[in-house]
């Protein structure tokens, strides 16, 4: 997709944000700020904005990194998602937030990195202090992984964005990108054992899996959530959280969730879904929900209530606005010690957060 300009920045607050994954960036529209979203970045399978995941947020424009660096806009805050982002904006004069979306262990596993985890933590801490960034984790589980637990802001979901659940299709649903490269993190062998013979729809960008495709757009995604009977999330507790944004979306849409036992799962066993580390037992639970539509709907309503209580968009808004103000205070009060000169961040080899 080419660059698309959606607004002329006005006198209001404007945030500069790197595009990481569209559902998370899209929720920033709740902050009532203009957004300059940096796209056309290397390393993403979609260099622009993927409208199959979310529409482009209101009051936003898509710009390139070079346009961001040359922009005369005085950004209220810069939102980065890894150390590469921080390095790219090192010459910008505004406050910055680093958002931790993954665990350190999961990141090292996915990148097949042999770096010592403690060394990675130490490098990140030095790097963050060097560039004057404030760190926010999207869950306590991820914050603890990196050693940053002072500011935790869970993502936010508006349950009213999702139509009433019908569950008429007696099938499970799972949304996941790049399954083949994340099999260990996602406990995919366990997934396959548990749901063998169970009708399951897989959705996501997985070009090596025949017949598995991303949703056409957000409306199509919501229709899939509306019609399927239950949702699936499995994750190895050593590498990944017991839920992700797609799981919470499914719960908001009224689907019960099936998965392995995970200490951070928002699912209450027997109330908003079923959890088990025994694949045969989990398959039996799946069969129960396929045969009992009323039970699935009742459990789905409990799942929806969980999202209202734990992942409200309003709570995200207030939490992240607070994070931005902390970042601004840190930025404008930071000092370089007597006789010292700030080092060049490019000289420091930092881990990819």
C-alpha cells in the first residue's frame, strides 16, 4: 500500500508511532490525539498498513520514516516498540515510550538467539537510560520478563465494537500469524493433539499453510468471531502469555476460550472456557461445546464480562495517557552528568525488545 495522508496536522497533540501490529496501534485512537504512523518499515510482511486487521485509525496519517524525521511537527510523544525504533528516532527532540509486547524468553526463542537473558536485560536497561525512554509493558508477565514492572498498561477493547454472538457454526476458531516459525511458543504439537478431528478454522498470515488466510477486513474478522462456537489459545508459559489481543477480542465477541493451563490466562475454567494440559481432556471439552450451543453462549457471556472488567478501552486510555505524561516528565528533567557526554546510541548493541 502506498503512503496515504488522512489529515493535516492541526494545533492539537500529535503522537508519532511506529506501526507494530495494527490492532494495538488502532486502539491509540481512544487517546483523542492525532497520529502520525510510520509505515513502510523493513521486516514486516506488509510494509504499509494492513487493513485486513484494522481500518486506518481516524485522525491519522501514514508516513515514511524519512518523512517523520523531517517533519516540523512538535510531537507530544514518540511511541516505539523495539530498540531499532528508538535508534531510528534518536535525532528527534521529543519524549519517547518503549512498549514491550513480548517476553524476553519468547523473543530469544523466536530469533533463535543464544544471548544470555540477563545480559539482554542489562543491555536494554543501559540503552533505555541512554536514550531517555520510558518503558511500558503490556502485561505484568511481559514486564517481569524484561525487568520492567513499574508501568503496566493492558491493551483495551470496546465490547460494543462486536456484534451479538450467535455461534451458529459448530467450529472452533484460532487467529494466528506465522504458525510454523512459532510452533514451540504456541505449543502447536499440543494444539494438534487436542483438536484432532475437531472442526477448527485457522485465520492469519501463514503463506506456507494451504487454505489458511487472513480475514478480508475487520468486518469479516468480526463476522468470524460472531459465528464460531469457541476460540482456541495455547501458549508455552516459558515463552508467551496466557492470552493475546486476539484472545481478548474473541472473549469480547462472546466466545468461550479453550487452551492449556497457564498462570496468566484470563479464562476461568468451567465458567468462561475450559483449560487443560491433557489434550484428550481438552478435546472432550471442545466436543461438549460443539454439541451444546446454549452452554457455549452462557460461557461466552462470562468471557465478555471478563473483558469489560479487565481490558476496557477506557482503562487503557487513562493508563497510557499517564504513561505518556511520565515519559514527558522523564525526558524534560533528564540530565547528563557533570563532565560527561551522552554516548551515541548507535554504538551500543542492544537487544530487540
